[in-house]
């Protein structure tokens, strides 16, 4: 199943060029035709080229006719250029069969595009950190990516940590809910702007990295106080990694943050979603309608059959 | 000029008890009657007592009849309890002559109170870090605090860094503009919620600590993309401290962040405000109407005579 994969850099400069090369090599070893954007390795300050360069790279990705437009990496850079992204051209490319895949800073692109056009993109891997991972790419991630390429990915399932199931009623009846979200910090940085999607009765998934639980809590509180969480059918937490506990936390942790969230909002809070800054990640269609069901520790999310190209 | 000062802890637990004691001692040495809230040194997880305890402490501060209600320290805790703060009681206390003073996490309290009641509070020192500073309290901070106590503080002035004056036209004609803002991160965490003040034609001042310039920029972009900055008569930057540069910044810095901001928004961006996580800080009336004028490097902000108690 040879596919055309277009690699571009909308965010931070690629610093780990060895990982980038490994990622490209891996994608080629999987049999794909890999096209690398001319500015994929550009550098301007922290960024993969200046703002105009990165906007042009997004345009080229949209015009590439590729099956998948895949980010080289996340980092920082997309919120700066939200006013300049060619949303209509990206939406047209998606309509014509290009799937946009990425994560982290890419959350800004995905949710802004959803707000502006309703188009579906995929929360998923990046070239360097995932396909170029030093120990080799993760099997589950690659299987999910392969499902996307083959038009076979119809859903995902996972087991919640036992401690989070206590008191959680079996969950039924979430149908046709829009899946959205991604990186909590990046998503929250859209709140109050025209780039924050207005999704009612959706399913909001969140992950983050290198954010202390007090910052995670403050961001969740902001979404809650803005009325966003209460309007959802479910909130799903992925991995929150890179947390450095300090002695004066004195029991304050992601565990207490999640427990408090559960007390404060009405929608069920599901946990354990295999997504975030971790090797084993599923691909998730941001903007697509999903069904969600949970029974005990088992959660299923189904987005149905999507068109294969 | 003996005044009654009420010290309470609405945010993080007081960890540096020596600094707290030095601060109390200093305020007493200045001749004041210092009253310490019963929960000022309480601890629950990271917090100065659980949420109910800190809300009750705010109520006691409001009921204290003190001339000044002063926070022991900032940290984190106020955004958690924004739904529970007794705004009306605080507004009444302010009307009856109690000035609420603080900074950092206190920004959430100040701007939420402004949004809910229009009451004026003071961006200014905390007990521990300022009055209890190891080398002694800062002279200018104490003089400004003294001005507040005596009802003498009618404004402030400072010199901008020479590099930021280039191309800045002399600034006149800002009258009756509401001064608001404080800590950028805390203020931004109110955006989209009912606690974010809706201020048109105001003067927005901002400072932050331990935030990399890319995060500062992302927050400024959020305020800009939300339309907040364009609606102001001026944006004033105080100190941004504790920044750890990294090698891959490659020239990206607070300097480039401020320069870009100046290009992107119409209101003038003034810099060098002596406020933030620095010893030498002025006191600023959040919610009061101010006049601002700038000529070359010199900036003046006047809020006129406020009632002395």
C-alpha cells in the first residue's frame, strides 16, 4: 500500500536531524513515497523558517496532492500564524483526499481549521519523535497510521486505570459527538479567539507534556469557567507526561487534579487514552463525529468507516 | 501614620516562614498595627488551606475593617476559587476604606473583582517577598506603599529603555482610561471566562516571571487574537524576569517579542514599568481611571487624588 507522504515543518525548527532522517527512512522502508518540503529543515530563530516560510510550507502541503501531510515535529510556531493560514486551501486539500496528521503545537492548526471550515484532521504522530524514535517506531502507532492510509481505521479502544473507574456509571448513548481537542496548553491558548472551535455536545480529548499539575488544573479550570467542559458529552484525558513533582506539592498531583475535575463537571471524565507525548499513540480524527461507550475499564471510540483514497 | 494592616493567604501556602516573619516585623517597625489572619500559615497540599479556608480568609479580610488587606504571598490558588469569592463583600469593604494589595496569582482576584464589581484594588507588594526581603524591603516600594496609606499616591513615572523609544511618537491624550492587568499568565488564564474584565480604551499593564519568551508571545498573541489589545489605549510592559534562554532561541527573546508586538498592534507599547517580580515596584490602582503621557523615554501615569481614610 504505497502512499504519497508530504513532510513539512509548520512549527519549531528541526534540531534533531538524525531523528528526522530516521523517520524519513522508516517511512520509505514502509514502502511510501516520501516528499520533503523545501523548507522542512529551514531555521529562523526557534522556528522552521520565518512566518511567511511556514505559511508557504502549509500551502505547499495543501497543494501537494499527497495522501498524508505529516509534520516534522511540534514545538512552537503555529499560534503566531493563525491569521495567515490558508484555511480554505487546506480544507479543499482534505476534501480532495489529503489527510493532515500531527500533534502538540499542531493542535492550534487542527482546532483553528475546525473552527474555520469544519474539516477533519488527525491527531497523530510526527516524523522525528515518532517514526524516527531511536529505538524504532512504536508498533501500535504504526498500525494506526497504516489503518489511516488504508482507510481501515474505524475506531479505537483502551482500558482505563482501575482507580478512575470507581463511581463511573457505564457510559452509553454518545453518538454523533464531534471529537476535538489535543494539547491542553495549545488548545487553551485559543480560548477567547476566533480560532477556538464552538463545539456543543462534543467529546473533548486532552493531553500535555512538561506542565506541572497546577498549570494543568488552571487550564482545565479556564475551560470549565468558560463553560466549555459542561457543554461536552465527555472529557477524555490522555497522557500528561514530563511532570516534575516538587516537595511542596504535598499530595497535589494529576490524580487529585483529575479527581477534582470529576467532582466539578457533569460530563464523564474518561482517562487512559493512548495519546500524548508518548510512543504508543493512536490516531484520532479531530472534527469527526464519534461514538463513545465505556463499561468498567473498557472504553470504545468509533468514528465509522472513512473514505479510502 | 499608624495603619491597620490585615495579612491573609488566598493562594499558595507560606513556605518561607522566616521571610513572612521578617515582613510582619518590618510592617510593625514602620509603626503599623498588623493583624494576621488565623489561616495565614495554614497548609493543604500546595495551598494555604483548602479552598473553603482560603475563601473564608478573604471574607475575614473583607470584614476586618483594616486600612489595607495584604497578601502573604502569591503562587497558585485563586483561579480555583473564583466561583466562590464573596465579591460583594469585598467591594463593600473597599468602598468602606479597605485597600486590597497584592500581585502575581492575586491578579486573578483583582481582575475578577473588577469584572464583577468595578472595584479598585492595588497591584503591589506581598508580605514575604517584599517586606520580608532578605536584604530589607525596597525603598521605592515602601515609599509607594506609604503614599497609598497616606492617600498621597497620585501617580507614578519611569524611564523607558532607550531602545524601545525609537519610532514612538510622543504620547498624549490618554485620559480616563481604566488601568488593568497584572501577571500575564494569570490574566490570560481568565480569558473566555466571566472573570475577564471587558475593558475598552483602557491601559493594560503586564508582567511575568519564569515564563520563556515563546510562552509570553503565545499569551500576548492570545490577547491580540481575542481583540483585547487593539481595544486598549496603551499596553505597558513591566518586568519579565526569571527567563532562561536556551541555545536554540537563536535571537528569539523578550526584545523580539516586544518588537513584534509593536508591529502587530496599533496601541503604543510602553516598556520599563517598575512592576513585576522585582524588589523595586510601584503600586498601581487596578480598575482606576488614569492619564498616561510619554515623551521620549519619560512616561507619566496619573490616577489623581484618591480618598485618604
